[in-house]
């Protein structure tokens, strides 16, 4: 908790320049707040001593002016704090998002996107309440309580004992309060995250949900979470409501004690009437800061819960990162070598996904990766742009270890289109130029033409065509080729296509085939595909099974890779036969 608060307050201290006006106006507000009881004391003592004089009118005017300036100064303090708070929050949010963008794939395998969204959006929002309201209140109120104590001791130390006796009461109540309220606040933060997660899952899979008819189940689980959230909020609200009366009672007791004890002092003539009434006025002023402290405590608890979730993310080590001695990947033909590469998604003890892959993918070739589902094709492809790190062995591009080059330079050279690449709502232009916003319309058009999508361009809107949420206004084949166009815009030297042909009909497939013939020139193309034509035309075929290369062939002048493997028999032939029968069934 202490280190957490330290991390929360750190940014305030770091920005001390922007924090200075906040502190200044906090103290000014406090000082002005103390002036009123002082003027009341003066007025009464003047009145008691010499009777009504003009000075009393001046004091009345002074009280009015002080209130006015106090209002202005309070406004200034809140204004500067809001600015500072928003700056800090903006920085947190950008930092968190930036950090997320650098995290390895393996991290995203294990988390819920909805939870991440709620951390970046709503947890940061909670922190903003902390910075814009609670922090300023905390500084203001602590200063106020301390200043009152000083003035009281200075005026009359005997009565200040009543005030001092009050402080432990408040502190005790506060600790009980925070202990009662924090579990509910924590629970509600978690429930908000669950709710976001459920919403996201439900809304992104609305077609599946409606198709399978389980929208009712989604609805009831969402409503259950909502209900739990409501219950946590009500419980927290109960604690707050109980707490609200506490300061009034405490202040009333203090006032009574002060009047009772003070009046005996006045009667014995050891204290002036003005001082007594001034003291009572001070106690009257205590209600607000004490009540606010209650509010502050709940904001701080909430901020701490949110901060914990934010820091937890920030502390996740980006374990795929550039080593200190890494430089950019030097220009070269683009030959990829796997040297005894082992990999498992669950660390060294986990089930291995790749078991000792050694092969060379020559620059300019088309490589077909084939093998049964789950044999490790995608995994092997994902190691090339370093989405994951091999457990053992190494990968080189043009004899440079890819662990020793910067990620940015590596990923500029390697383009990958997934089986189900994300198409977002927006125009054709935005979708293609997603990773390269500075691309000209001409470049985008060329990429679309290479991907055999020029027919889309001839529709009335051209590049401004709206593709719909997740590209739903395009056909499956068009979506696939749009994802390809996006990669082609980069003009990557090494192109990886993961099952680009899955779920395509005959015409869409023909188009893609033409697109692929267009793009293979001058680059290494790795295709994972179940289609015979991609495999037959490949320069090199790698057959994977259970994370191992079981067969491999490279075409020569005499015979193609496919012919060589067909002669050899084995898994390759069995797979081809299966494809052939499947193909016949389709036709
Ligand atoms: P293929 O692409 O050949 O169908 P994959 O490379 O996707 O096969 O999968 C190889 C093995 O790794 C499978 O056993 C699969 O269950 C596992 N696997 C794939 N992706 C992940 C992941 N993100 N987390 C954990 N295991 C995974
Ligand atoms: Mg796969």
C-alpha cells in the first residue's frame, strides 16, 4: 500500500513546477478560511470592551471580502489541480497503451482483451479522480487541520486540548471506515472489468451468438454481473451513508465540550469571550474537511485498487525486446535459417510445439508449409517475425541472429497475413494503410491491384468505400485479399501467408492464386495452405508433424519439390490424397 501510494504521488512530485500553484492556492485558501473566526473574535472583544464602534462595521466588510477571496483562491486551486491531474492521467494512459503495444504475443494468449480495455479506460479514469480531486483535498485539508491547531495553541492552549482529543477519534473512525468500505470498492472494480469483458465478447461475437441462439445466456450472465456490481456499490454506499453523520456528531460533541469548558474559563476571567466564540466558530469549520476526508479515503482506496491493476500491467516484462547490442537488420537477400529450434507456448516445462526444426528458406523462393492441424505450421511461421522467442536454437536472416537485431527493423522486412486478419470498420483506404498511414492513394491502389481487389475500386466510392464492422460488407475472399493488400503495402521482403485460402470458394480462390503469383516475385514467400496448387507450385515443401520436419524437398530443373515428395510417399502423399478426396467432395 505504501509503495503504491508512493508510485501514485511520485508524478506530483516530479511535476513540482506545475504543483506549486496548487500548493500555493491551497495554503492561501486555508489561511483565508482561518481569518473569519479571527475577525469574529476581534469583533466580540471590541464590542465587549468599548461597545459598538465603527471598527465592527469594518470587520463585517473584511469578513465578506475574505470569503470572496477565499472563493477565488479555491477556484484557482481546483483549476490548477485539474490541469495537472489531466496531464498525469494522459501520460499514464499513453504509457500503458504504449507498453501494451510492446508486450509479446505470449502475454495476449493469457489475458482477456475486455480486462485490458477496462484497465486502460476506466482504471485510468479512477486515477484521474484521485489526481484532480482527492490529492488536492488531502493537501488542503491536512494543511487546514494543522493550521487550526497552531492558531488554537497560540490563542489558548487549554481549549486546544479539546481539539487534540478530537483527532484520534477521527483517525480511529477513518480506519474503521476504510476497512469496511475497501472490500466493496475492490469488488466493484473487478466486476466492472468482468462486465467490460462480457460486453466485448458478446458484442464482437454477436453473429455467432445469434446464430447459435445463446443470446439469452449471454444476457443472463451479463445481468448477473451487473447485479453483483450493483450490490457491491450499494454496500459501499451504505458505509458511506453511515459515515456521513459521524463528523457532524463529532463536531457537535467538540463544540459542546468547548462551550462547557470555555465558559468556566470566561467566568473566571482567564479567557476573553471573543476567544471562546472564535474557538466555537473553528469547530464549526471542521465539519467539511472531516467529511471530505471520508470521501478522500474512498477515492484513495479506489485509486489504489485501480493503480494496482495499472501497475500490474506496467510491470509485465516485455520479454521480447531489443537486446542492448542489437542493431538494425542489414540489407540482404532475405534467406531464413532455422537452426535446431525448439519452442513451447508454456515455457521450458510445457508441451513442446516445435522440436528441433532445422531448415533453410532461400531468398526469393516460395515455401509451402504443410502438415496436419496442430503440427506447428503457424508456430514456425510466427517465430520468423519474433512474435515468440525460441526456447533453444536460433533463427537467422542472412546469417544474422534475429535475436540480435531490432524488432522494428525485423518486422519491416517480414510481412504476415493471418488466416483471419482483423478488418475494422472504416474505409478501404484506412484499412489498407493501417500500418502505413503516410501511404499515397497511388501506393494503396497498387497494393489493391496486386491483391486482385481492383473490382472494389470500380465501385462508386473507390478508396472511400466503407467496409463495415469487421469488414462484414465484403465477401470472405475480399477480406482475405484486403489483408494481403495491407501487407503488400509494406512491400516486405519476406511474406508469410497463413492459410490464406481457407474457406474460399472457387472464384475467390482463383483470384487469390493470381494475386499470389503477382506477389511472389523478388521475395521469400512462406505459404501455409491446404490447397494443392500452392503446394505444387512451391519451390520448397516442408512437411511438419507433431512439431518436427518429417519430409522436405526443394525443386530442381529435373523435378519439382512436389514430384520428389510424391515419389517418396509417406505423410506427404497421405495428406495429398486426403486433399484430393476432399477436393472431389467439394466439386
Ligand atoms: P498448425 O498451424 O499447424 O495447425 P499451430 O502451430 O497453431 O499448428 O499449433 C501447434 C501446437 O501449439 C498445437 O498443439 C496448439 O494447440 C498449440 N498452440 C498454438 N497456439 C497456441 C497458443 N497461443 N498458446 C498455447 N498453445 C498454442
Ligand atoms: Mg495454423
